[in-house]
C-alpha cells in the first residue's frame, strides 16, 4: 500500500485536530469565567474580546481582509504614540509619572445606587414594589466587593469600553450569534448612529454610493450626505431588501453613467426595518449574504430592533401564540442574524441598548473581524474615547452583576411580549378605523414601526396632483385631526428617484395604548376627509 | 447753532440706547431663573443657550461669519428631516405616533442615588462621613420633585445635551468668561477629544495645515493626521505659544513650497499646556488674539486644565500664598480666557469635566458663535447624539441641584489647592534629587505636567549620537530604575522638523505624593547613570 500523500496526511492530521465544541450557552458562562480566573482590570486597562471568547473557534475560518476597501483616513490611522509607554506599566515596582489621568481622589462621587427590577418582576409597578438597589462603591475593586467600581469607571477608559462590560457583551454575542469565523471581536460604541458615522469614514470616500433599502433610516442618509456619500435604494417587499434587485443594481452598474465606482458597502436593517417594519426571513438573509459574496460587499448590519421581534400575529379573534417557555426557545424563535452566517467576516453588526434598555446610556457595540475592530478602536481612541463610564458602570451592575445573562434574556422576553401587545393594539385599531380599500399593511413582526400603504390612485385628485402633494395633503389633514404620523417620503434612500408609492409610518412604541387607538382613529378620519369619503361613525 | 450731523445724532442715540448691565455673578443666577419661570423640558426637548443667557448682551457686536472657512462637509450638512415633524408636536391635543422613541415604561431603572461631598467638606474622608445622597426618581418631573428625571435623561436627547444641564453650563460660562460678543452659545460634547475631531472636520480639508504649539497634545496630532491635516509647530517659551513666531510663520507662508494654503486654524491649550505645562499670561493671550485677527485665524481653545491653575509657587522655604477668600477673588486669580477677549467670535472654546469632576462622564461643552454651534449640533445629531443621559443626570444632580454654582466654585478652589500641593511636592523632589546642571525647569502654574529640560550637550556621547538616541537611552535607564516619564519627542507637533532640544514630561496628577518623590529620585539616578555621573546618596 502506498503511503498517503503529504496532502492526505495533512488533511488527516487537521481533521483529527479539530475539536468542535458545543456553542456557548448561558449555562456555560460561569464555567468559562471560573476557568479564566478573577477578572482584574484597573483604570484604563486595555481589553479585547479574545480575553473572553471560548477556545472553541479554532476550527472556523479566518475573516477576509478588507484592505482594498479601507478609506485613506482609516488605512493611514496610526496608533496612539503615548500608548507605546503602556507596555512598561507592567514592569514590577515601576512608578508611573506618565499618563495624565486625574487621581480618583478628586472624583466627587463616593457611592452609586440604582433601583432596578428583580428578575421576573419587570413591570414598573413590580419594580417599585420589589425592585432591588444595586450599588457601586468608589473602591470596590481594591476592597474586593466587585470587579468594577467608581474609581475605575469614572476615570478615563479605552475606546473598546471597560473590560468588565466588554466581557458580558462578548459572551452575549457568542451566545446569541456565535459568529462562524475565528477572529471576531466586539468593541463598544457610543450608539449606532456614531458607529455608522465611523464605519462610513472607514469604508467610503467622497463620491461613493452605498446600498440600502429604498426606504431607509433618514439619519443614515443624512450622516452619509455631507461626506459626499450617496445612497442607492434597493427595492423591497414585505421581507425588506430584495437580494435580486441588489444583484441587478450591482451587475449592471455603469461607473461612467453613475459617476462613481461600483458600491461595495451595504447598509441594512434586517429586523423591524425603519421605516417599513420589514423583517428579512432566514432565506432572505441567506440570499442577501450570497449576493454580498458574489459582489464582495461589506455589510453594515444595523440591528437596534433585533430583540423587538414579536410573537406571531394571529389576528383579532384567534388565541395568541404562547410565549417562549425557555431561553433556548426564545433564542431559536429569533431570525438568525447576518453575523451568525458570516463565514467571511464581511459583516459589521451594530448592536444597541437603546431600544431594549435605555437610549440615554449612549452605549452599544459592534461585532466585526479583528482588522475592522482594530481600525474602529483606533478611531475611537482619537474621537469618542468609548462610551461614558457612568453608563458602563450602571449597565454592568444591571446586566452582569444583577441580572446576568439569564435574567437579561428574561427581560428581553418581557419586552417581546410588551411590544407584541402594543403591535396588536395598533393592528386592531387599524382594522377598526382605517378604510381598507385605501390603506393596506402587513403586520410587523419586529421593531417599532407600522408601515401603512396608501392607494393614492383612488384619490379624487390623483390625476392632477403629484404623489408628494397628496402625501402632504393627507399629512396636514392628519395634523388637523390631531394625529402625527411620519411621511414616507422623509425616508427615501435617494430622493432624486421618482417614487409612485405612498406610505405613512406610525410607531406603536411610545404612546399609551388608548392614545394609539385614538390616533389611528383620527388618521382614518383624515384619510377619509382627504379622499372625500364619508366619515366613519 | 448748526444742527448736529446725522452721524452725531446716531452716535448720541446709540449711546443712550446702550444699557450695559453688570456681568452675571453667581448671586445673579437665582433672580434670572426666577424671572424665566420654571424650566419645563421633557423627552428630547430642544434647547439652546439663548433660553438661559441674560438679556444684557445686546450692546455687544455680533460674531463674524466663518462661511469662507467651512469644509464642504460642514457647509453641506442639512438638518434632520424628521425634526421637521417636531414643530407639530406643539399642536394642542395632538397624539404623536411619529418619533421612534421607546416608552420609558421599558427602562429598567426606578431610582438613582449618588453619594457626593457636601459643600466645603470635599475630601474623600469627609465625603465618607458627611457626604449627601442625591437622588433622581423615574418620574420626578411629572411628580414635581425635580425638573429632570430618569424618564427624560435615560431616553433619547438632543445633540446639544439636555436643557436642564445646558442651563447650568451656559450660566457657568457667562459667569466665568462673559464672552464679549452677542451671539455666543454653548452646546455639549462627549469630551474635548471628540470636539476637536468634529471641529477639524468642520474647518479643514485634506492637505491643510493647522497651527499649534511646537510641542502639543499627541492625540491632537493623531486626530488630524488621518484626515490629511498636518500641524505646523509654533515656537514656545515658558508662557507657551509665541505670538511673534506665529505671525512670522503666517506672514512668510509660501503656498507653493508648503503645498498647502495658508493655515487659518490655531489649536492651542493656553493653560497648563500638555506637555509643557506652560500657561499663557494675559498679555500673551492678547498678543495671540491680535495676531489671530491680523491673519483672520479661527482659534480652537482647548482648556481642560483651566481650573487647574494653582497658587503661585513660592519655593521650599517661603510661606505659601493664602488661598482665595471669595469666589470673586478665585475667579479674578484666573488668567482670562481667549473666549473672554473674543470680540470677533473667532474662538471655539472646549471645556471639559474630565480634569475637575470625572473623565468617565464623557461630557463637556464648547462655546462658540451661533453659526459654529449650529453646525456642530447638526453634526452631533447624526454622530454622537450628545453625551450620555446617565452622565448628564448625575452631573445635573451634583452641579445644579446639590452644589449649585457657588458650591462648584468652592470645589474648584479645593482642587486648586490640591494640585498646588502636588505641584509643590514634585518641585521639592526635583530640587532634591535631580542634577541641576543637567536638568532645568520652570514651576508650572497650571495643569498636570512638569516639563523637564535636559541639557543633552553635556552627555558624554553628545557628539556621537542623536538627540533622539540619547533621549531613548535616558528613558530606558529610567524604566530600569523604576520610573516612567514621557519622552518629549512623543509630543512633537511636526516630527519632520529637526529638534535640538530634549525634554521629559512628568505628571504630578496621578501618583500618591510619596511615590512622586520616589519616582523623581529614580529619574535622577537614571540621568546620572546615563550621563556617567556619580550617583547621589
């Protein structure tokens, strides 16, 4: 028998070396933490996700490199020279007169206490009754009371955010998404608006186009425009962005006619998209990822509404679907993220606490490949400097020390059911109060927005006036009737393109439920008035 | 008698119309607030400094316009289209299904308490004993307990920051600086590092030079470099930037030789400059401002150390200067800011809580003309979104509700004396332990940094090795001896220019006092070793 070829031997030995561990679950966290030993991270201690990831990623591929897409700004950004001195700080016995950090002696804060819900008793009324005061002292770290304290959190930090919260974020990301490449990292942001601003500066230059849904988050367009970056809108259906439409745009891109190189950045909100409320199903996400591979796109996956995925809508008279009965059931009820299918490391996912904990924290995170996260951190070091340490300490106390991963998932289930209830209220109101031959909609599966399509061709003035004029007419009628809804045209990805559809966006996230009903009733009256129909009684 | 000329009449009538009120003092604040009535500002309520300024600015000139300096990015930035809908929110009875803000019902925070020092009992030990718990509830605003609460602070805000804290900041700025033009405004930042990043994007474009001290804050250079913006260093003396040197650079600027238009942005740290510790005296500031007018410069006045101005240094054996005995005496002991002499509105002053309250707040503010602040806010709306609401609430509780302006000035006097003590410790240590024929210095009047000049020409290898090599040699010797000080070359504004001076920067802000002494002793040993001198005993 001939000896196996070198290649075969190598393959064999590779295969035998591959140990594919079970993905991390919340139950696996304590064991992993115990193995790593107590986390010790003082003032402005550097940290990265590698310190907190499992060792079970070795069988995965490495992320692609994105050098060919980096802007001049991003590619030329050097390290902070003063940080070069940091490596000497480990010298035993060294006294540093180096970094210009103030002494915590002069922080006028001695203790911090926040009253937060106990796990399972999440409503405001329950929190008043049975909420718990979680506390941070100034020197808890030295005194052994906690791994994070005021003296550390309230001092300067790192662009990544503090190790203590970054650990929780990394674990959470691994539990929920388990990215299928090896060198993924998380780093904190001061919110996804800033993350998008920084990502665009990393990947685009003046004159570029990026791709997005044809109706998109207005702030994204407004963030890009002053940089000289335009947005080309991709057609959508009720599952959001159409992969085929994107393929066509890219396959037929004419650099000369467009005056711009072929786009290579996709900005997408896959879940509960703003403004359409559309959620990409699993197959749609796969299709989008496949087209992204075909055209070598880099994807900015903006997911503030990911955990606002709701229970299926069963209609007014059918019994509701029972809520998830376990953490595993909850997680598997979520549409998998683009990050979770990102074998190439071509996704920068933006996560946010804004919609599920508090927008005022100005704290979120991105997950991306080592290269992209390293560029992002370097930029953060000379701009945002990472999120507020006050916010980070409050979030750490709540999410890590008090709730832990399990309690946080319970909270997310609570939020899921709350939004389901609110969504059902607005749908019932629409069914009751809107003229169905003029207004149509799909029940949103996620997010904060209900997207109402108006059949403007039935308007008596449809032939004489533009869609925009009629949209304005209905909008003003609605204001007169006492209901504010947003005009669809405010969300055009590209307002140089002519649109022949008309939409309004209504949110069910903010107002009390009876006000939502009343506002929809008024909106119905406004439409009837504009269309010259008899008012409902 | 001939009638007075029109000009004379005008002059007379102008003079009679001018009512120059007394500048605002801390005693004037309660009256002004009472006159304006209770501040009511709910979730994401728009606010600006005009709401909080006195009416006594009408006699001042209007700021110059800076259109000719705005970058394409800044000039082309449009408003947020969705904010167009905000004007309808005032319609009585209107129900909004507009803004995608989450309901505070889903913020898992019920109460916040922070223990802070009582006025006059500022030390850590005193705070432990006699500190006060200041508290915020979730619905204090509705319940009439406070004008700011968790439901508002923890929701989305505005790029300006919240009205409640912006009022305090505007008053503080008026009390301390009383800008001598009419249309000055404050708006919050997430820290001065970010403010500089945003200012550079507002005023510069790729290929530009800005002016700065020849030794400067390394992060400033590193923020500018990836934008393609280089820094031209202006010569310094012990009072920092030399106005004449700046004049010469600008008067002899050769666009062709430099490959860049004449600089029109000056970045300067007037007080306790990093790394040199230099503080511009009053006359120096006037000279710099005059040269800025001559060449129509826009000035970025970065002042994190403004309130770290210390008592005069009297030497080891002379009695100390008695501390300020009143708020007025304290304020008049401060060198006036560039902002306070800015009749043209050509200064963007950056203030920060980092050095005097807490760096982890990631909260500061700028003061500039209406035009510049408006551009800044618009940018903040699509990037940073303003500072953390958690930070803002904590700062508001401390600075407005608890300490108020008077207590804050008392705190700043406390900090002044603490830094004086620390500065005196390092100076005594230097006098005791450094070889005076090789190392020389000026006592710093402000800030965190002591700047030590090394007479490298006395080094035995001075003829054979470069300044940089010798600097490295001393640095490594110091590390071996157990003391970290920063190399002066890390702070070059322009490292393409050859330097023939050698400096090290030592901070007295961070380490305990006995450690500062020991580190300086070790640094002295390291210098003697490098220079081949006998060690001190």
